[in-house]
C-alpha cells in the first residue's frame, strides 16, 4: 500500500508492520491500538503547538508508544533468546544532519529519549550496551526495573519462536509480528525542519547481541532537508539496502518525488528480496506524508492541519 497525505506542518507515526491478523483483532484490541496511536499524535502535536522543534515532536510521540505494552518498543519489547529484553533506538535532525542512536540497552524506559540526549550532549552517534547505559546514568536518566518491560504476550511470542525455528531467530513463513515490531515518527515543525526517530525491542527470540536497522542511521532512520524516514520490518534487509537513506538518495540524485522514492524502496527493492517485508513512514519539506508497506497492515497515524489525529491499521482502510 502507498498513500499520500498533505499537511502544512505536523506529524506522522507508525507502530510497526507486525499487525495482528484481521481474525485476531477484536474490537477491544483494535480500540486500544487506535487510542494509543491517537494519544501519541496528540502528544507530538502538543509540542508543535508550543513551538517545539521537529526533534522534540518525534520524541514526544514515540515516548507514548514506548510506554504502551501494545507496541514492541520500551514497555512491551520482545525478549531475546536468553529471555532478556534489549532495546534499540535512533533519532536524526534533518536540518543539521545530526543524529544519535543506542543499541542493546536494558533498563532504559525511553530509548529514544536516550538517543536524543546522545545526539545533543555527545560527539558520538552510536553507543551500545553497558556504555550507553552508563551514559544514561551520567545524564541523570533513572534506571527502570525489568518488570516494567515484561509482558506475557511478548514472552509467549518468544516461546513460539523458539519452538518454530529451533533457536534460530526467524525464517520465511514465521509470524511477521515476531520480527516486524517497531515504532517511529517523522515531523515537520513550524520552522520547516524535518526529523525522524525509531525505537524497537527487536525480533522475538533474537540472537543475543543482534542489532537490527532501527538504531542504524541510513537503514532504519534518516532525515535531511528533503525528507524524514522511519522504517519497520525485517531489519537485516533494511540494513543491506540502506533503506531509509535510499529514499533520500532517490530524491536528491534521481529527482524522484517522495511517493516515487518510497514506493521504489518498499516494492522494487525490499519486496523483491523475499522475505524483505516491511514498510515506512516518510515526510518531505512540503508537508507530503507517505505511508508505504508491502504487508497486510501497518499501525499508523497522522495529524491534519487542525491537529486532529487520524489512525489506520490495515491496507484497505
């Protein structure tokens, strides 16, 4: 699916392409997803209304989803093969091409908040593991008990993944929800600045130490003066194809529109590499929003010119 929406300034988000199958999406569960997506949009738009930057907008929006057990980021993140939750996140300020990212972190309530601090208070772009956690403590971020992140749903998904593939993370034919959960946001602020950010708990039953595309600038996240992009899907394929940066490159060097660029990445590049399933949300400097995914659905939303939130889940909505 590829859809275009026009906004003057504002926000668009995704909650991953790992949507529940239509038959498992009860009215109550759907209402919960829609409510949280709307809450995320309202939080981000509130920052915009107060004159906040695009960076601040995407962080505010993502933190709502990180605090929700519904999404595979922050609270509700997937477990690795050891039964441990590790999280990744990144952020990029397109106006100055600055970025921050963290990977393999535990006990950090808002990985995207830590990525923002790294971007703003460090000369580095990417910190991992204990080093990233030490940086968080130096910046005054409180550690969060592991119980905050634990959900029975993700534990069950990890057990199913172990039984299905004998310890190997995931292969073609596995449940896409076990390898596609991510949250992300793109924003255009009142000064015309673009930003993008992404946060994830990674694949269910992932190999200890595995890092996907979400904290990799140019793979899962990218922003410039032309566009802002946040991706979701099987990360290895997004890394191999520098998917987020490729959207920018097609526009900057090939003269493509945003719609042409994202469709080329998602359908011509990723979809051709089975099982390179996934999608992305993107926004250009003229306020065009593009949602593009080659899966049955993607949790997603945007704010209109009046700041009203709009959310969708499946491809036919």
